[in-house]
C-alpha cells in the first residue's frame, strides 16, 4: 500500500491508499507494460487504467474502508461526496 494523492478528493481527515507493486516486481511489471497493455501487477484492487483507490475516514469509523474505482465515468463522479454514516 502507498499513499495516493488525488486533488479531487477533499475533506479533512480522509486518507487515500493504492496498492502498487514495489522493488524488482515493479520493474518487471513496468517493462511488460512498455511492451503491451495489461495488468498493472496487483490484481483487481491495484492500480490500473482508471482512477482507483481505498478511502479511509478514521474520524468517522476505525473499521471501514471504501474501495473507489471511477472507471471511465470519472468526470461524472464527485469524489468529495463520500462520507461514512453511523450503523
């Protein structure tokens, strides 16, 4: 996991994360992607061609994360609208 920066996501206390390969595996994935399009190396929940990340709001809940994948509809999605409500 690494911190993910997305200027469209605003709100105090929101933490964003993204699954990314590292080290030798990251270099192997990058080399393969230069030759042909494909998987970015971390499966369905890792970095990909669309904007995708995990969002965590520790002030709202300590036990919930949200996986966000905007796909091709990023201009239609308000990333700042996500809030967790009490159970």
